[in-house]
C-alpha cells in the first residue's frame, strides 16, 4: 500500500501572511486543503500522514478530516519537528505497517497533479529505488563567490530542478532516516547518502512551490480557472499599455528590433514600449499581474535589457500557469519611426518569441497630445490566451 507524508509544518515567513504557510488561503481554501484534495483523489488508496504546525495541531486536524471525509480512517495528523527532516521522520513513525511505498510531499506544492503521484509510485515499484520528479533547468546558471562576482557559467544540460512527491521503498527510507547524521535539503539527498539509487521522472510545471507572494498570486489565478465554469474560462483576454518618451542620446529598440538613426526611448531597460505592452497584455490575460511585478525597475539585472529578455520570461511564466497563447495584437501610436517598412519584420520576430500570431498596426493622433507633438510613443496591446490545463 502507498503512504503519503504531507509536510505542512513550515512557518511561511516569506509569504508574510502571519500564519503557517499551509493554512494560508488560496481562493477560499487553505494551501493544505488543495494539496489534500489531490491526494484523496488518487485512484489507489493511500495512508496519509499530515505533519502539521504544533501550535495549530487541533485546527489543522479538523481541516484535514473535513477534506478526507469518509476516508478519514486513512488519515493521521502529527506535530512537526524543529526541522523539515525531523518532521518527515515524525511522519514516517506514524505510517501504518502495511505501507510499502512512501511518497513525501510538500504541502506548498498544492497544485501538483494526481498523475505525478501515480507516476512516482509506479516508478518506485519498477526500480526498487528512490524516485523524484524533475524539470529541466531553462535559466543560465552562474557560480559566484561571496561578493557576488561570477566565477563561471555552469553547464545546465545535466541539471534538473527537483519537485515533490519524492517516492521511496518504505524499509529503505526508514533505515536511511535512522542512519542520517546531518541535515539534507530533501529526502532524495538523505536516501542517496545512505547508498541507495535515486532516479528521476518527468515533473510538471503545476507542481510549483508556493513560497513568495508572487507564487500565491499565481496559485489564486490557477484556482479561479478550476472553479469557474469551464466553458467561460477556456479563452482569456488581456490588455497592456506602455508609454515612453524619446531620448535623443539613446538607441531606438522597438518591437525587439534596432532602428538605426532614430532617437531612442527613455527607461530603465531599453524602453521598448512594444515588447513591454505585449508582456503586460499576456500577464493581464493570465491574471498574473503586470511587468512591474515580474521585473522590478530597481533590479539592476534588467538595466538596459532588450525587450526579448522580458518577453521570453513572460511567455515562460504564462505557459507555466497553464495557458497557451492564441494571438497578440499591437497598436503603436506615434509620429515616428515609420513602421510600414518593418511591420512584417516586427510581426515575425514577436511571433517567434510568443509562439503565436502577432499583428502590428500603427496610427497617429493628428498632432494631438504628447504623441502628436512627437514627444514619445504609446503602445496598446491585446492578447488572447486559452487554458491549456
């Protein structure tokens, strides 16, 4: 029989909600409730142990029993320890004797699909070793010293980002925990140090960990998608507006392209109002805030950055939130530069970045306002997304 230990004893200080992370609400239900709903929907019956905050044990136990319903007989709630490792060990001690495969899961990964649990359990039985779900690392990785200086670029081809649930044979995991002499960052590291093999299976973007307020906002968006009538939420629309004044001392980057001989746009980055408005439109449609929340103007990493940097990351975040981009429309309001000679080039470049059709048009304001005077550029973008999960 499988056993699932849900680690839910963390303080959640980085969320800043003034309560244990597992009890923070997401669209009307606590993070822990969302995690439990998935576990109790698994096709294979499971023994479930929730490791809860010691100071909120009674309330947490009542919440867990309410989610479990008729399966409450398979549920145990125990207080957590001083460290995550102590908490998992407490969960192991509370598991029933008939459990032969254990999966350790972080409650903060509340939207992990049931299929990921099934895949991990199946792989543990097939391999007889530890199994962790993992995603390929897409960011460039740098090694730095204590002063923040870059020492080298790390080859990311052999790197993965590990998620939960992590699965193990029960007897081997019990022995590994009994022998552990130091703290580890996850259960797979402890298991491997005891001399046992650990392999990976495919992870899922929905198994992201709720750690920061941004993660919480993303989780709320996902839950709204699940709870609103599906026919009404397959298509989502968003709008983005960006304005930048001209800077004669800067180069002009617009729509991801360089425009030689034209005055540039002022801004913390390259001032690409087209790219920025498209980012805002995509984030608006996905319910994920705006470009300022994703890329702060006080972050020196983005000083002078070109628009494609922001667009690539925005597209990644939108896809990870469960959306597919249908199309984007861009309306540029300006006296200069003349767009028609390069309109198709912009459409092709932006379309390649977002992976969907992009249409670009331009207009003037007949001399009215700051765009009419030639003081700057305004861009309005709209985006259509489709729920892909």
